[in-house]
């Protein structure tokens, strides 16, 4: 009995000792879980917190009809999914939606104060100058062969500044023509009408034939005070289409050094063509005082047969027709033609950039998060809320959104309208005054082109001095 009791006491002593040692190794954590540097149980990873900013893009994760859908829904969902599988750090991601008209002011204030956001999701068109200022991290190392194969080269050209990718393409907003197929029919131009889910391509000769038919054969009793084509030059809004027109005869617009080279035979010919169409009554009058918003309103009121559009404007126009806000007509899409036969198409690529914060761990998490939501097989499907840059997503949703396939095919003809040059936001202020001078006969087309090139290259040269990419 004595030996048995002695053995029991020894066992109890060993058990107590083991418990004491176990508690000591857990840092006093009596529940037996490992301590966490950020106070959360179950993890010994270091905590890293980053901020994600975006301007309003779409509501919900996959659908705007989702309960509680808001502009930050996708990124909050992506953050939850990312942090659940992330094994480098205990990451916390704060998502903030900011107004588009406050974007530059907020960014500049925070950059000056050394507190930029870690990630910004926005149109590349609006963010390119930050790459030139040296404020962004290169993302080239995030791009693999799979992404290159699924996303057309034209999109990569839009996000590449110098030798590096600075934005990871996610979705885009392609620019095309919109045309009133009912007006085409009324003018006897049925043969030029494309399918409902087609982006019709006309040669320049065909386009001139269309404009002539609309001018001379459109029934005045049915379409009073209507014109064939939209033309505007009041300000820099919608200037992307004017930039496309100036490329219609084959001028590349920018050279390999990022300088404007419009002042050649092809560039002048394009400007002369615009003036010829304007003087010949093939466009709305008063282009020098007409804005893109004015032109859009005229098109919706059937005062223009052909106008500019992008995917957002196109869908909004159809929604206005369905709701009764605008007259209903058969609206279809076409490409901007060129003398060479290939269409001219461009787009506004939307994607994420990573700001330099000086904190290596935050920068690492920011880039990892961008790579995650830009490549995750489920998350990239949310690009259908706009227009996908990935052919795989466009193909998956083509039955539900037939124009996705047409937009995807169109990517082969894409040009980067900004040239990714420094100072592009300031450069936008240079073109429309020259077009105005041309339309009111203060300058010839050749003079307007020459003066635009001179003034534009002065802007670019000045901006190059402060560009970290083009030095």
C-alpha cells in the first residue's frame, strides 16, 4: 500500500511540473494558445496594417443587388479572403472610398505629409503622373506568364511606364462610336448597320459615305435639326475621341521618346479632314462651344446620328431609354475608322497601384494584396461589373453580356492614348484651344497642328525634368 501511494504522489508531482513548464512556455497564456503580437489569439505572425483607397467603381462584390452592396464591398470581401490565407504577416486592410473630384487633393496632401495610401484602385488615365513623380512602386515582378496570356498586350501597354508595369489591369471602359440604327435605316443606310452585339468596323471611305447619306437623305420631317456626326471642342472633356480622329490617317502621335510628332503630312491631313467635315455640315454647328456632355445630350435626343460613347455611357443611355428619361431608339456600336482600314480603339484601364511608403513590410503586403485580388480566379469575376480585361472572364460571361466578346476582340486594335508621357493632365489643356481656333478660322489646320505640337512638347519637356522614369 505504501509503495502504491508513493507512486501516485510521484505521478501527481510530475504532472504538476509539466503543467507549470507548459504555462511558462506559453508566456502565461493559461488557455494554452500561442501569444499573438497584435493581440489576436492563435498566431505568432507580426502585424502589418495597410490602407486601400478607391474612387467609386461598382457596388457589391458580384452584383449591385446584393444586400448591403456598396462601393467598398468588393475590397472588404477581397481583404477577408486575403487575410484568411496570408501566411507572411497578420495583415489588416482598411478600405476607404473617396470622391473622384477629391482624389488629387487628398493624394497630394498625404504625399506631402508622408502618409500616402498603400494601395489605390483607379483609372490609369488619372494616375499616370504619380508614376512619373516616383510615388509608385513598380509591379513588374507581380506579372507572370498566365496573366500575360489572359490579358491582351494593349492593356499592358496602357499600364507600362518606361520599362515597368505600375498598375495591375483589372477592368476597363472602352471607347467607341455609338450610332442610331433607326436614323441609318431612315436614310437608306441599312447595309452599314452592324449586329446588336457587334462593334461594327467601317473603312474611312464607308464612313464618309455614311455621313453623306445621313446629311442628304435623312427625312427632315422625321428628324428635324439633326446632324450626322458629333464634334466638340469646348474643353478637355471627351478629348480622347479628338485624339483618335487625329490618328485616322496613320500618324502615331507620340514618338519613342514620348514627344508629340503630329505635325507631319498624316497629322495635318487628319486635322484637315475634321475641318472639312465641320465646314461641310456633316457635324453639329458651333463645335468650338459644344462640350462632350452637350453632344451626348444631342445624341440621346436624336439630333445626332453618330456620337462618342464608352461602356458606361452606353449602358446609361440604354437605361435612360428604358426608364423613359430619353427617347427610345436602336442604339449600336461602331469603331472609329482609319484610312488604313484597321479600326482605332482605346480604353480607360482600371487597376491597382502601390504607393511608396518607406515601410518595406507595408509595401510587401500591399503588393501581395494587389497580386491576390487581381489574379484570384473568383475575385477577378467581379470585373464583369465593368468590362473585363481578362479574356477568360469575358468568355465566361459572354452569354450574359454579349458585348464582352466584342470588346475582347477589339483589344487587338488598341492604342495607348496618353502615350504614358509625363505631364499628361496638363497636356490635355493644350489641344482644345487649337481645335477651337481651327473651327472659327483663326488658324489653318496645319497651323493648329503645329502650334499644338510646339506647346504640347513644351509641357512634356518640363514634366520630363521631374519624371523619375524618363530622365
